[in-house]
């Protein structure tokens, strides 16, 4: 074991004691671990989402469902609506599945990585983070911020994603046995506030003396990323059907893209291909413009069509509901369909 395996965590924890971010789901440095429910909830929300975006959602969820037992008995549609806008909606479905499993076990989260991995929706990262932060376990916690810190600390020049095994091994080598949660959060904070993806603030870094990337003079070159591949572009249509100051909303299938969310009817577009262009009614339809949205694996150009026919109440096929326009923001539409709704209502003054 080299000297850095001791000096690096000590220097980092000293820095964290003075500079830790004040976050609503986090205990202060050196304090006992916080409620596992809050740690787990925050970690699920933070997956591929910024701290700034998560804060308001975390506050809403913990007010409405202050414990894992309360969340476990929540209606699916209420949780999905509360999640709307946060993206990556499979997380919300996994959140409910996990809450119900933990509640069935008496409301107690397992306190080991292995036990946490057995819960629905908890991958390697989330299990390690909860084990370390909520239970003080020694766990190797590697998110995007930690990945960047370690890649620079050791000037790892193999490109991602292939370098991840080496990055994890190096992170393991400097993870201390004590203060597991503080160390994990210190690494995250360092990456988020000092060792940033652009213009790293090396003069403020407690690990600068150990950083091989800084010694090269080009710390921003790490981690090395493989060239990005262009995302496929898809096209689809969404349909606005209105009557008596209500709009027709459908429930998307429980699995798949935006699963379980309320939405406008569409023509079956997906990550794999364009939509059919066919609406749920014969028409007549009027084009109302288009909106764009970028998903993880593809981008979508969604064209909006507004129904101009009358007497549509008995004609709309499938399961759905007439949702009052004055309460449309309470429907929890995913961002894509919220954009389309704003487009449909722009000329009526119903929604800014």
C-alpha cells in the first residue's frame, strides 16, 4: 500500500470538514448518518440529474411521503405525476417497487451493499452510496464526479468507458475504512465544486500535490472520452383533442418510454423508429407546430395536431380521461408532452 492510500483520504476529509456542501438529505461531516430513506431517495433522484434540479423534488417528496412506508402506499399515478419533469421515469417506477419491498420487510433498509443490491432498482452505485452514507460502511462509491477526480488524480489516459475498471480499482485503493459516508460525499463534492469538468480549480484542490493530471499541465484533458456517436433522429405526432374545457389524456404503458405517465395520445414513435402519423380519430386535424426533445439515446421532433371535429366524446378509442385545462399542470405530464401542451394552448391564453 503506497503512502497516498493514507495521505489522500486524510487530506480530502480535512477539506470536507471545512467545505462540505449543505444539502437537505445530508448529515454534517462527522455527524451520525442520516435516515436511510432520505439518502436512498436523494441518490435515486440524483442519477444523471443535477443537485439544483433535485432539491425541489426532494422537498416535495419528503413533505408528501415522509417515510418509506408512506411512499409504499402511494398511488402509482400520484408518484409518477410528482416525478414529472425530473426525467428518466423508470427511476420513479423502481422507486415505488423498492419502497414497497422495504415496507414489506418492516420498513428497514438492509445495511450492507449486498443486501441493498437485492432491492428492486438498486444498482452497484446506489447500493454502495447508501451503504456508505446511510450506514457508514466502507464502500467504493464512483459517480461521474468521482470518476473525474480519480482519472485526473492518476492521469488515467485510457478512454471511457473502458477505463472504468481501472478507475474503480484506484478509487478502492484510496477509500478508507473509517468515515465511509463522509469520504464518498467528499469525493463527490470535490468533483462538483473544484475538480470540475471544465476549468478545474487546481489551486483550491486539497489533492493538487498528488494529482498526476495537474503535473502534466493539462488536467482538463482527463478523463479521456471516446468520440460521441450522433444520436438517431426520430419523428412523431401527438394529438390534442379538446371538449368542454378539457383535453383527452391517456396513460402510457407501464413499461417502456415514459412508462406509466399521463400524456397526449401519439402515433407510436419510439427510440427504434418514427411514428405512423395516424391519429386516434379520423380527423379533421390541424397542424399546430412542433417541439423537440432529446432523450438519452435519440432525439425526437414531435409534431402536434389539433382535432377540429365535433362530438368527440364517444369517438376517442382506448383508455383515457378528460382532464380540465385549468388543472393541466397537475396532470404531471412528462416534459415532452408539457411542451406540446403549451404549444397547443399558446393561442388561447390558457397556459403561458
